[in-house]
């Protein structure tokens, strides 16, 4: 996800902001397209703060008022630095669709744009950096709870087909974080969490970082509690036309990272997959493909 023109100054002062200004600041960080396209009052409504809070935030950032903020973001969109998702946002805002088919269409289009952002240069840099760290790691501990569990588990499952490098920090019996006792320098924790952040994920990542373990964070904001702990942070959008978070982009990141790590393993990965397929076949794990010999 491309950042807006005020992303760096916002991140720099974020921890010192009062609660309402933090809410407004996070909106600017996470929805740069809206800042360029929508009125201040509509942005305040969506952020859940009074309109005056947006003006206070602008002044806290050293600007005269919120019109200057919108002008900066509109200029960034014209120059193309907010990516095509920002341009597509104009069409989305213009369409006020109704009904179940319209909602389904909105959700599908929204997910398409969110995943497309992963192909933007800034996101690609982070993906490649994360893949390099994960490939070099002695062991990768995968941590994700609640809505983020699927992404962490899927990454673990894909790489488990290539060997025993990954450890899933699952919560069966309340022992989810116990395996971190063996983690140290040379290891990586792949931590996934989106707002509202799971306490155990953040605490597990914080503990691991204190032991010298590198953190690769999959999260939804530059001001996520995982971001300051991480060596590499991959940001995904989670907003959705429905009242559920979108977690599909998080899952897409897990798949991309697993593919990149597997590709770096070369012949070793191919040999491991051959052994895995032989074992799965021996146990008859999957139904035969249609048209396969003996399947009429």
C-alpha cells in the first residue's frame, strides 16, 4: 500500500498524540485515497471523530488547516504517487450501489484493488526483503490468532511441504507461545495481526524481539503495535464495504511469501515436494484426479 505525503511526519508524532488525534491520524495513514477524494466532514465521519479534530491534526502537523492536507493528497494522486487504487476510488465513491448483488460486487472490486496494491513498488520491496529474511532463517515461528490465524497457518502449511523449518505457534491447550523458548538469533517470527490486535500476538512478538529474534510483521498500519518490533513490516488494507474486516489481502501476502521462499530453495524444495507427494500418495490423502487411471 502506497503511503500518503504526510505518512512520515504522522508516524513520527503518533505516540505523542491524544486519543482522538490518533484516530484521525490513523485514518490518514490507512486511507490516503479518501483524503484526496472526500470532504473533510465525510472523512471525519468515517474516522469517527468530530470535524474539528481533523483541523487540529493538520495544525499539529504544522499546516494552516485541513484544506492543505487535502491539497497535498490530491496533488499526490494527480502525480500518480498514490497508485491506481486512488484513481479507482473516484469511481467507487461515485457509485452508490444497492442490494445484495451490488454489495457482492463492491466487495469483489475492493478486494481486487487491495491485492493489486501489493504489486506497487513499495510493497514489492518489502515482500522481497521479508522473503529473504524468512529464507535465511534457521527456523520460522508462525504466529497469528483469531482473524489472522488463517494467514499464519497457511504460510506454515505451504512451507511444511518442503520440510520442518516452520513452527506454528498454535494455542491448543494454552501452550501456543511455549515453543518460543527455543527461539534466538538466526530465527524469525512471522507475526500476523490486524486491528483489533490480538494481545498474545503482540506480546509474543515483543518477547521474541527481546531475545534477538527478527520479526516479519503482516499487519494493517504503520502504527500497528507490531510495526516498531519488526525488521520488515508488510502493510495490507482491511477496509471492506461489509462490517467484517477484509482478510483476503493478508492471506495473499502469506501465499506470496511462501512462494518466494520456496523458489529461493531451488532443487532442495523440489526434492522435498517429491518426498511429500510420495507420502501423501501412500496414505491416500487425496481423491484421484478425474480421468486418472483406475478412476472411471
